[in-house]
């Protein structure tokens, strides 16, 4: 079943409220992103190991790293709407 638009992974909380809501929810979303990207990288490395050739999963790792840096910035560094109200 596909979750309704505007919800994160089937939960009832909207994506927008998670971005500015409870820090535990934001951290949980970040950890989920790390786990999903790690799984993608592991699958790519397994495919490379089975087929051989040049180490092409490095490109996937580079892309995943860039995504994680951006997500980490928005999760841990960037001010939220509640912090900017000053």
C-alpha cells in the first residue's frame, strides 16, 4: 500500500512537520536515510564483486556521500523555522 501524499513512510505526520518538529523524529529520519543509502551501496558492491571490472560502486558511494552531507547539514546545522522566529 502506498502512503498518502505528504506523509513520511506511512506515518500520519507530514514531511513538513517532521522537518520542524520533534528532534527525535528528525534524527530518526536521518538514520533511516543512512540505512537506506548503506543498503544501496552494499548491493552495488555485491554486484561489482560478482561481476568484476573497475570499481564502479565508487560513483554510487560519492553520490550517497553527497546526499548524506546535505541531509546532515539540514538535520544538525541549519536553523529550523522555530529557531528563526527571533
